[in-house]
């Protein structure tokens, strides 16, 4: 079984993890390493500044996103 480690869970790391998820799970073991257990979606910060979104809506737990 091949083991793949994705370093970082930003835009690039999550994109790679999503693409690798489509591989056969019996032949590949994928691990995502991040210094935080949350993903912060920065492109929505202008909506927070305008009062259209709350800041706590921009944090997502990685465990929920990746699984």
C-alpha cells in the first residue's frame, strides 16, 4: 500500500487531498498534516468587514471537510 502525506491544509493541500480521495482507498493511505485542526476561509473576510457574514462562519473543522 502506498502512503501519501500532504503537508498543509490550505487551498493547495485541501485541493490535493480531494483529488487523492478519488484513488482506490485499498491501495493508498492518505495523511494530511496541519498545524491546526481548523481551516479558515480567508476569501470571505470582506463579507465579514461589510457585516454580511459572521467571523465564526469562516472556520471549518478539517476532520469534517476531508472525511
